[in-house]
């Protein structure tokens, strides 16, 4: 799954990779958590931009709320399984018409080590080493509330079963879209071609590096580079 992630690339790098305008400063985020506003890239409204295929950068809440929901989720809905996304009522409209890219520089997973939950940081290995900017596959929705009084845009990250190296940290993984497929991922289809999701060559698990990090990331109060520090060494009992 994907429950926390990091985005530290600057405006110029985000603009260059995704082909979007970044008029405002983008702060470094080391511990992005569910229900927070998060940057995504999606196809722009043709009524505003005039041409299909234009992209925009938008801030959406990481907690998918279906457009038809009578009330907001009491438990955040942050991931969507690729195996069932086309059939699930919550996602079957968005997977056809409202797909997005979620930029990131790495994500966190937790696994049990010596009876304790140890966080791991996973990042893409690129031509220039670690910390390469990439994008999760996502879906988004607009919710207007039970009486149409709200305008809340939300999203979820799509996950799949981990079958390679990433399974060592978690049995699920977020799907990462290759840059060559950005246009195809963002273009709406209704109906969705039967083999659409299976036609993507997602980033391979071998393209990612995993390392244990500080339990500081466990708390959303902390959102700084120290979240990536090595695990704290267990204190040795004093003999005196």
C-alpha cells in the first residue's frame, strides 16, 4: 500500500517532468499523510485551457470521497486496488474519466522487525542516483456534500500486489507511471478499453531502493529531513 510519502523536488523539476505551470513556491514535504492537501497533475479543464491534453497542477485532499457519497468518509480512503478498481462503485467513474499523477520522491512502508514496526523509505533509482522524481497512478473525484454545499476534490493512489523485491517490505505496492505513459494515463476514456490497465508497463520493482529510517516518521507532527535518518540504535542497558 502507500500511506505516507515524500515530495522534495523544486518547482523547476516538477514543471519540466510533468509539463505544468508552477507559479507558486512548492515547499519540501518529508511526511505527507492522508487527509492532507496534496499536489497532483491532471488533465486541465478544456473550457479553461481550450485544448485537450493540457495539464494542470492542483491540490487535492488525500482521502477519496465518491461524488455520489451522502457523507464524507469516517475512515480515510487513500488507496484503490488495481484488481478491482473498474468494478468498485467508489472508483468506476473516476478510473474512466478522472485519472491523475501524484508526484513523489519516495514513500514509506512499515514491517515488523523484532516485534516492532520499523519504517522503510523506498525511492526510485534514476540515472543520477536516488531521490528521482516520479509519479504514482491516481484517481480523483469532486464531492459536493449531501446538499451540494461543498466543493471538495479528493484522490486515491492505485496499488497492486508486490511480487518482486518490494514484497520484502509490504505485500502491496503503489503503481508508478513511466513518463512515456503520462499522456495516455491522463486522457479520459468512456467506456474504458477492456485491456487499458493491463496495457501499461509500470515501473518495475527493481527500479526502487529500500532502506530503514527513523521512527520519527511515525508521527505526522514531524515533517522534516530527520524523518530519513537511520533507525535509532537500541540503548544498551547500563552496568552501573
